[in-house]
């Protein structure tokens, strides 16, 4: 008996075996594609009900990841326009292919734009691990720009070490530090470049916990700040007044056996105000965080 592809993907995403908004989107879409191919339905309505349930399950794996919610919302919108079961299934497969191509294409465009903003001979400061950011930095290095990267270890799961290893393997010199050393070294940096897990309608950037502190420190040091973020991460639920949910991780990630009367909190993300971000690098070009609501309407049609 084949395992449930939706449950398997859910567990991989929730446990952070799969992480990063783009990877989460691709993994979720692949799981739906596999689900559609191995299951059998008799009616259009039963298929749509099962598809909606699968999407709902996947989207609960990481609540602060609007990318998967956005692309699956588009998928469901297309499929619901179909008149019969066969058309629904074919449309699902085709739309998954199209969405994956668009997600991958967005990275290529962001890299092309982002490379131009990497300071040749300068120092780039980054936090956590963003495949979008590391892709930009590696492409800039490959084009001949020479620079150093400062990065934080990013507690409690040390995703910053992934960044350090990846960049070092590409030949880029890396200065690695504990998170709390950011202010000590910020005056040496020319650019702070982080990724992004979500962008709200009012321009707040939702990213790995600690990002807002680093951006605040950068503002104090008058260091240019930027986020490389694809528009599929712009969250339309915030237009209607909903708050972006902040995922709370297992306290044991911070301290496995704390003493009694010590309560451990472990938020996975924080929110950086738009006035702490000089610009965002998207596949549509360089934008101000304050343009996020307009981008949501033009790009995704949610408004």
C-alpha cells in the first residue's frame, strides 16, 4: 500500500526537513501531483472535496508561509472552473506544472536583478538561510564581483551555518558570528540582505526571528537594508485585516531540560517594519515595501 503523499509532505514541511518558502511550495505542489495520480474518484464533486482537503492539510504545516497558500489558492481557482472530473484532473496536473515553472522563473529574475545591488569590494550582512539570497551572492561572485559575507548562526536551529557552508563552498569568504554580535560588526557592513517568508499588505517583512533586530541595528548604523523576496510570498489575507500568523516552534529547540519555573518561548519569525527596509528585490524589479498591496493586486489578482 502506497503511503499518503500529502501526509508525508506535511510531516517533511512541519519538521523543517523541507524549509524555505520556495522549497515548501514545490514540495507541496509535487505532493498534490502525486496525490492526484494515485487516487481514484468517481465524480467532480468528490475530487474537488478531496483536493481542497489536501490543500488545507498542507497549508497547516507552516502557518507563516503564505507562498504555499497563494499558489494552491490559484490552483483551486483554476480547477473549480472545470466542468467535469477528467477536465479537473488534467487541469490540476497542467496548473501544477505552470506554477512550478513560474516559481523557478521568479528566482532567475531575482538573481539577475539582485546581482546588480551586490557591492563589489564590500561586505554583505545576512541572517538565517535564504536560498534566494545565497543564489544572488553566488551569481555575483561568479560574475567576478569580490566581497565578503557576514552572517549569523541563527539560533536555535543554526540555519546560518547552512548559509556559511554553502557560500564558503562557492569560494566566498564568510565571517560567521553569534546572533547577538550583529551590532558589534554592523558598521563594517555595506548592505544587509535577507530573504523573506511573507510580506504583509502594509509592507511588513516576516522573516526568521532576529531579522527585525538586525534591521533596526542596520538603521542605526546607516547601513543599507534589503530583502530578496518573490511576490508569491506577499500575503493577501492581510489586506482584509488579518494578522500574519507567527509560528511558535517546540520549546525544546531552545532548551531541552530547563529548570522548573522557567518558561521557554520559541517564535520562529518576527516582523520588520517597512521603514527599516530600504528596498525589496522581487522578480518584478526593485520596489518599496509600501508597494506590497499594489503588487498583490497586479500580480496575483487577489484584490
